[in-house]
C-alpha cells in the first residue's frame, strides 16, 4: 500500500538546505586530495611608487592525491607573526589564477566554475600582490590634522612628533618586509605557503604600475 507524504513549503526549504549543506560537506571532506607547494614564493626587493603598485608572483603546486583539487576563494597574506595588521592592509593579494601549461585550469565544483588542479598533476598558482604605500601618507596627514587642531602647544608638538615617528616606522617596515605566509583553501582544506619578501623602497618619483588582472578562463 502506497503512503502519501504531504510536505509543506518549510519542509521543502529544509530539505533543499540540507542537500546543499551535504554537497558542501562532501566537497570539503575529500580525504584523497593533497596539495603541496614545490617551494616558497619569492618576491624580490624593488622600488615601489607612493600609490598602488602590483607584483605578479607564482609557485608550483602538486596534487599528490587521488581527487581533483578546487580553489574558489582568493588566497590571503599574513605578515610576520600576524600581529601587525597594518601591513596586511598595505601588502595584500588582489587576484589569483591556476594554470596548467600556461593556460587557466578550470572545472565545475558545487555548481560553480572554480580553478582546478587535476589529481596526480602539477599546476602553477599565480597571484597578484598589491602594495599600498599611499596609506602611510594618508594616515600621516590625518594624524597631522588632528595635531593641528589641538589648542595645547605641548600636546600639538607631541602628536606631531608621534605622527612623524609612525610614518618613519611604517616606511621602515615596508623596507624590511621579509617573512609572510600565503593561505589558500582547496576543497575546504587549508594550505599555507611561505612567502619571502626582499622589502620595498618607496619612491615618490616612481610611476605606479598598471593593475594586473589575471586571465580566468571562465
């Protein structure tokens, strides 16, 4: 004897939500997919402009597992021990892509186009790193305006000195920028890749680079 089950609109919504969550769980729990970097990312020392500059870097990734790996979200940079949030806003990743033999490698995962590293294969992770030295001058100008608004000569002088000291400190941090970590996620799993910076010298007379946009293939 057949049984008739009546579903309400809320029942249907709950079922659809559960199916979506289970699909995401399956993608994030692929145990046979393992990515590893074949080396560190190296960004050579260079002179940058006072505005926004762009640098392309890359690293080879190997998929040693038995399943394809998919990258959906943009990688992020963490500088030093991660405690200096100011550098995170001045040196950061703006774009990324995955290429195999020089062409974008794309596949479907969770119903979306995503970059793919085929199982048992090597692929190149390309990233664009932006530098925003203009933030140093912007913070300095804001601090100076606040200092000039003070009625106390002593307080105004102290705030002016602090503004100048902070500006020099941030320029020194850009110049001495060394270790960082690039974090990306594939199939919901994280991988961290060391980044070795050579430091950046800020020159007011240097022209800014044109923004780099990597081919996506979709």
